[in-house]
């Protein structure tokens, strides 16, 4: 029986785990309305286990209040992040000042102005998008609770059922028999067995009503789902136990899959549950995935940038002997370029401004005594590269609320590189010098004295 049959057939019911209800409070206004519309379409088929009702009732008021404050909380969190970053900058600049680096006061002033500009941009963003807060405030009643009240409540578990769960839970958890063992030790009292109680309630209800069950949970840990060929699958052991105890069928699915199946079955006017969620979270995804891209894959990205920016004659990086990891990588633009609803493959187009440094040195000749090659002290080259990437992500089995920031593959499709600054460490590191080169002005000591009044480099260039 496929998912659409579970939704439409008279011999099946749908059971929602507690997390499915609670996550609706965290959705954007538009998506929350869409999710509720899907649940309204199947409200006559939804049964609520007693333990789910208890857990939901315990948390719903808090989640409803948090929903009303979500915009203010997000704004507060971002502003706090700015304050922390500014404090970190100040501490780093103080370190430079102690080491007698030049122009630290100007640097401090520039950063302060920059952070002030960032804070103004944040204020402007939330002011310009104040309609989101207005939409959230339109929930003058708890719409999740309103729809939940229309569902059919299962009977209160019998003492016999609860005793059976308590007597067998430790043995099941020790042998990793699903569900519930992944939460063992995280909760106290009878709540420790909540997943197992829900599971036994569902089997009792199915048997009493002779109904197959579609169980919907966004708890994607291994005691509910396994991963087969990169796809989430409801645990086979759960299906086997359910059939053994009831002679009926059970299938499991995430809320994302449920909403999409309801959309397909009843023609709800919504293009794709996942696509909407992806477009809504594209900036968040691009902001988080950049750490993985530029921390773990920088060497390959740099090679790709070099190939793209290299001319027929040479590369801007040819003289470098070392490239450092990026100092910063700022998101400039992000968009969802393509999405295949059947395969769950999403392709993002992400543009980052990446700042990094490389080092070169000049050839000064050979030491007269040892004949070893003599190089100048390092010259630091600072670069700004605008890098456009296509990042491929598999979201076929990721619940829409999950903060999954992995990717399957990436390609550098365009890049530009500009050298923004050069720091010559010659004078900083040449000690005991007794004259300066009249051509380039560098300090001369016994290491770089050509013996003709010039440094080795200039003497070589002139000859």
C-alpha cells in the first residue's frame, strides 16, 4: 500500500507524533497555513494517542507564545551576534596594538563604522519586513490546537498496557529494539518510555478498529527510521512487530512527505512543500554551508579559481609559494536555481566574496660560501575573489524544519580575483643593515648586498 492509499482508504488511519504538531508553530506564516490546510483535508482520519495529547498539551502554550515573539527573538539574537563579533574584533585589534602594529587606531575606527552600518542594515531589514510580525500576530487563537481538537482521541492506556511497557522497556532498550531506545536516559519518570507507550497505543488502537496505520514523525533518529541507499525508511522491525501484533500494516513518513502526499491527492494549491521550504531558507542554508565549503574544500576551490582566472600566459598566483586558508568568506547572493521534486535534488547558486592571502619571495642569488639559494623575506599578497558556485543538495528525506546543511557536490562556475594589498616584510626582518638600495629603497645587510652599492635584486635586474 503506498502513501496515497493510506490517506484515502477507509481501512487506514493517520497518527501524528508530538513533534509534528509542535513544529508547525515554528513555520513561516504562509507555510504554517499550508500545513494546517493539509491537516484539515485529512482531519477525519487522524487519531491522537493519549501520550501525544499529554505531551502536546504540556508544550503548546509555550510554543504559541514563542511564535508570537519569533521575529523579535530572531532580531535580538542577530543584534547580540553583532555585539559579540564587534567585541571579538576589538580584542584582536588590542593584541595588534600591543605588538606595535601600525595604524591600529584607524583600523578600529573603520571596523566600528562598519559594524554600525551592519546594525543599521539589520534594523532596516526587520523594519522593511514588519509584515511577517503582523502575519504572526493574526493568530489571535492557537490554530494548531484548534485543528488538533477536531481529531479523534485514542482511549486512555490501560494499566495493563502501561505495566507491559514498563516491564519490557529496559530489555527492549538494552537490545535496541525500536522505538524509544535513542531517548533512553534523556527523560525522567514514565516520560522515559513515552515513544514506546505511543507505539503500544497505536498498535492497540489499530487492532481494536482493524485499521492500517500511517505513522507520521519528524524524529528521524535510528529507532524510527533507517537509511537505505541514502533514503530514510521506516524501520523494518517496527513493521514486523506491528504486523505480528495486529495482522495489519504500518508505514512511517515525515511531515514533509505527508504534506506533499496530501497536496498530490487533494490538489491543494501549493507547488511543492520542499521547494517552498528551500526557497524560504536559502539564505540560512548558504550562510551555514559556507563554513564547510571554505574550511574543508578550500584547496580544491582555490585550484578551480586558479584555472578559471588563469590567462593563456600566466596566473596571478604563479609566483606564490604558499596560499593560506580564507580570512573571511561573505555571502553576496544566494538562490535556488533548480529543484527536482521527484529526486529531491536541489541546486543552489551561491556567490561569496572570499578574502585570502598568499606569499612570495624574491630570488636574491646564492650565498658565496654555501652556494645555497638566498630569497628575500616573504611578501604577503592579499586577494579578494568573487566566487560563484553551484551546490547540489539531496533533500529527498530531510524534514523541512531540520537544519541540515550538508551538500552532495559543488562546482566553481565563475570567479574573479583582485590583489587588494601587498605587504613587503623586507625592512621588518632585515636586521643590522648598514645602507639602503638607491633603486628600491630596501635595507641592505650582508645577506642581500650585491657589492656594487645596490641590493642583489636590483643589481641583477640592471645587469
